[in-house]
């Protein structure tokens, strides 16, 4: 064995933890896996109607997008509808995660902008939240800003974790990220996919979000990205969101089920392999869905010449 990716997994069905590996009560910083929760106050407070948001624009507020042209257009439109300028986004600048889009900027001799940041949709949504709340858009990322306090309360509701137990730190995009027990994130994504337990305003907002992402799965990440491909293959029956440093969570509609994975060393190939193994082992994907996701199930590792140079094995 050349490389070993260790981690923890929690699967919640209804009120029962049906599978656990590792310390499922341990709290982890969930990074971008929190984005769907961070979007909900905008939807609870009728942001769709107030700003005439399209489904694409709703979906991109929960995204870790690749900076593809359609992502950039959606974020720019969000800002324009709220009367904001790109300079008011506080997430910083990086090149598009989608390599063809990054290469296109280089060929055009254009520098990346704040709109290409994979978190720009979330930040645009936070600016819109500040407008609804009548709060200053300045420093909307500060923990004590009304936008962040509202988000904190909604995350507590959806995950079932007491507000005082949700610790925050500064994420890579400068907004707060939340430390949530692994089983709490499994519950949270169970509730995103099956929101009937939630208060009616929150449940309504969840349904708006899931419908938007289901209709436009590329908005949540982009081409050749696992969460977009999983949502597309299942036509939104499975809602998935990845976070930095090896975090993945998903919920399955109709199964009353949520799953959360944390890989200790942050390796992407670790959590995707574990997620596919668990989904297949528990019979949670149909044969046609498994076939569409075949490249994520293939244990073989190939080099750039296409030669098999190794394999993956998931041990639970």
C-alpha cells in the first residue's frame, strides 16, 4: 500500500445513525459544504421574489463554481439585481478552477477577476441578504454582522446542533466557516433532501434551492465535477456538496437519508471513492445512475499515456 487516506463517515436515516466509521461526534470545519445552509436566509426572506432571481442565480449562491463563463454571468447578474458592484465582494481573486476557462483568459490576455472566485456566488448572495435586512454591506463577512448571525441560526436549525456549539473560523474566502459534528452534517443534508422536519419557512426555502440546483446542476460546481455529475445523474434525487480539505456531504430525497464524509488528509480522491462505495453498497443508486457515474467508480489509476499504474480500494 503506497498511500492511505483515513477518515470518518456518518450515515443518518431518519433519527437513526445507520452507519458510522471513525469518530462521528467529532466536529470538523465543513468549509464549502456549508454553502447550501448559508444561502437559505436569502430564500427564507423572499429574496427570489424581491430580486427576481432565476433558478440559475439561486443555484450559484450555493456553489463552489469553476469560474466558467455561465457562472460569471450569473454572479454578475446577482450583483446587478441588488445594485452592487464586483468590488464589493470580499472573497478575493483567483483563476477559474475550470482549466479551459482559465486558459481562455490567458489566451485573451485578461486577468481573472473576483467574479471567477469559486465562492463569489455565495458572497453575492450575502450582499443581497444584507440589503433585505437593511444592514450595511460593508464587512458583511464579519461574524457579528447581521447576515452572519442569521446564517448561524439557520445552520443550527437545519443541522440540529445548538447555536453555542457551532464554532466559526475564517474560511479561505474570508467568510466564516462552521465547525459541525460529522453526524450533525449528516442530519443537515438529510434535512436538505427531506425538509419536512424543518419549520415551514425554512422547508420552503430548501425546496426552492433543491429545485434550482436539480434543474441546473452545473451551477453548483461545473463540468467534470463530482457534485454536479452526481446531482445530474440522479436528476436531483441526490443533493451533494463538497467542501475543501476532504469534506463531502449528501442527502437523498425519499430515503430520509444524509451522509457526511471527512478525509483526514484532505484528499479529493479519498472522499469520492468512499462516497461511491457507500452509495453502491447500500443500494442507493439505480443501475442507470451507476453507469452514468462509471468513471468515479473505476478503481484503476492510469497515467497520462492511459496505462494502469495502480488501483484504489475502500476499506470500511
